[in-house]
C-alpha cells in the first residue's frame, strides 16, 4: 500500500506544482492535522483517493465544518485494504485549547478505545508524536507517554504523526521504535508499506 501523508502546512508540491504522475499509485491519504478543510477537500479531489484525518491542535474549525469528501477517524479505528488504522488527534495541553489533552486524558481516550483495538492496530494516525521520539522540549510539543504504552501493547507497523515542523531544525522525518516505523508527515511525504 502506498500512502500520501500530509500535515501542518499546505504543500506547494500539491497545490502550486501538482504533478498527477507523482501520485497516480497512491492508495490512501492520511492527514495528521492542522490543515484547512478546503485544502483537505482539494487534496482528496486531485489525488482521487480516500482521505482519513485526525484533528490537530489548530483544527477547531473542522469540528463544526468537517472537510468535505474526507473522513475524521479521531477516537476510532477503520479498516482499509486489510489494514486497521486507529486515529488519535490533538496535542499536549499548553494553553487550554479544546484539542489539547494532558497525558492522563490521552491515556483515558486510549482506554475507552481498547475494545475497538482488540483485533490490533496496523497504522496509528496521530497529530502529536510519542514521548521522546521526535517530539520537542516545550510543553506544546512534548509527545505522549501514553502513545509509548500503546506502541508497546499493539506494535503497529506504522505510526504517522505531525505537529513537529521539520523546519524547526530539531526534527527528522523518520524514527523506529521497536517494531514500529514512525513517520513525521509534516508538509507531505509518501510512505510505502509492503
């Protein structure tokens, strides 16, 4: 399966310099949040593949006006081409916004979804990173320890997150944690799962 992963900024490669040939073999689009609903609808239209997304910390507008033609998978799990994809949006609490959660609150969200996860997770789609794996040092960009526990318990093949802009200078695109490949979707990247 080939995935187009997007997050945080509207990619000029998709808007201004779109080349259909680069995306013709994409099977699925995953958005890790903080993208405008109009942009998500544009991407799903031009690539013409299903788009699943989670909310970022700046996505309050998407709660009341979801992106057309796209599916929000926050706090649920969906199956696509035989892969079970779980979604957990939001980031660490830093100013009390509605899409910000303490680690305890995120752990509770995970606990409430355990029944949904009982058959396993192949892909974990989040906005925030896991604690200590591509996260930041400030409160807003600290990753979740509860994600580490989730990775330990379910060992998904892939975790896709956003929130950490690669132009911050402290980030890298990919990490590995045990059996899980972790990819930062900032801007856009293509991920292949065999």
